[in-house]
């Protein structure tokens, strides 16, 4: 089975190599097609996403991707957004769950954010009106709202989850978020077995910090999903632990939620767990559920029973020392 592998930049290659090392210990029938994207690809080929990357993902339908840098306020549009749009990967699914052995203020977090991934402010349509004014378009459509909301309910049903919460700001954005909310209220009628409620995004942030256990599946437009899911990573021990997938019904790109962490790149101390958990989601998706469970158990075992951990989790180990411990247990 061929998998497209994008190692990214910053801490990307450091963590991608270690995740592949872990997967290799399980004798999975994977062959990797490895490509560069982003600035590295631009420097070599003059494009941010080479055509062969698109072709490879189109053919393999499965991609494991490490983070890629996007310059702030200048330069090219995000490669991440570009890939999501190229394949119309409308669902960005980000599960946040406590890991045994990682001490946080909470021990009861087990929620999944469903973030709409193709529209909202991320369409990047900004216009300079005059010296004093810039406008950005927030686009919400019925089609995109329906498919992300429906996929959240379907996921809840398939995974024995009991509740879906719609997050919005329809009190202010009455038409755009209003549309998202009204689609939610229509679609929930098709899932009477699942509890459904809605919350305004600012209240959601407060509730997440006060009582995260009240949340199960959460569905929301693009920007709120981006922000709220970073918040949920803070509930479980930080960005080094939060995995994700960008998918539609055909193609899936698995990646950590975090970015290329330029502040620690090249130091050998990046936490590879978020990308490793993303690889576990990939294994689940490909029906290697036992292997995914083995990896998750090995991670918990290391974090519960040893002091070996990267600095973001309060330790002093290197990426490689941590991965060595995981591999010992596999
Ligand atoms: P970031 O997620 O790279 O880093 C935020 C903070 O978390 C930093 O202090 C960093 O050291 C820490 N951190 C992140 N991942 C970590 C890990 N695995 N282990 C230990 N510490 C970790 O966010 P930032 O700094 O806002 O973005 C850096 C670049 O990454 C930007 O160019 C941004 O556009 C890009 N980015 C790319 C993403 C992707 O490729 N999917 C997603 C988010 C940002």
C-alpha cells in the first residue's frame, strides 16, 4: 500500500522521520512516496505544491503530512489551505483526549472538534478598500455546512457518542452563522438518537475551560474550529498531543494540529506524539486498529511509567530518546 509522505519543514522532518521509524517496527505493508512542499519545494521547483504531490495524493488517497511554515502577513497563501482546497477536504476532525501519564488540570476530556475546512474567512478574499479600510469575506454556504454537520452526526452514531454541539456566533452574524445554525437545527432532526445543542463561541471557550467533560462532538465553521481546537489541545497537555485528519469521502490527509514550531526546529526536542497520534488515526482509517491501539498504549506506558518525555511535557528528553522508549514497548 502506497502512502504519500510530506515531511514539511521546521520540526516537520524531525518528527516525520521518527513517526515512520515507529510505524516501521510494526511491519505494516506501507511504501512511502515522499515529496517536499512549501518553501523547500518553492526554492527547488518554483512551486509550493508540485503537481506530482497532487497526483500522488490523488492516486494513493492517503497522505501523512508534517507541518509546513506559512509566512504571516506576506508571501504565499498557506500550503495547508491549498491542499485542503485542492482536494475539497471538507472535514477537519480533531480529537482531544487525555493521555494516561500526562498530568493536566483535567482528567476527563474526550471530545472531537469537527471543523468546516473549505470556506468561512479561509477563502482568503480580502480587499483593501482605502488607506484606512480592509475587508475580508466570510463565506458560509448551505452545501458546506450540511456536509460537515452531517458528518459530525454520522461520526457520533458510528462511534457511540451521545451528543453533538454546534458552535457559532449567530447572535451577531445573523445571516452567515445563522445559516450554519439553521442547517444544524434541520439536520439534527434526522438523528433523534443523538442529543444536540448549540452554544455561542465565546461562551464555548469559557465552558471548555470550566467543564470540558460536558462536550462530546463539536461542529463549527472554519475559523472557530481552528481556534477552539488549539484551546482543546491546552486541555490535554498542549499542541504536541493533538492529532487531526483533513478528509472527504475519498481522500484523507493526516497531520498534527500544530505548526512547524520554528522556535524549537533543529534542536531535536520536538514532541512527535501529535503526528504519531495522527498516524494512529490513519491506521484506524485503514483498518489496522490493533496496531493503532498498540502504539497508543506504548505512548501511555512511556509517559505513565518513565520520566522520558520532551520539554513541552515537562521533561528533558530528546525526540529520539522518547521514540526509542516507545519502540522498546512495541
Ligand atoms: P506552532 O504550532 O508551530 O507553535 C506554537 C508553540 O507550540 C511553539 O512554542 C512551539 O514550539 C510549540 N509546539 C508546537 N508543536 C510542538 C511539538 N510538536 N513539540 C513541542 N512543542 C511544539 O504555531 P506557530 O508558531 O503559530 O506557527 C509556526 C508556523 O507553522 C507558521 O508558519 C504557521 O503558519 C505554520 N502552521 C502550519 C500548520 C500545518 O502545517 N498544518 C498548522 C499551524 C501552523
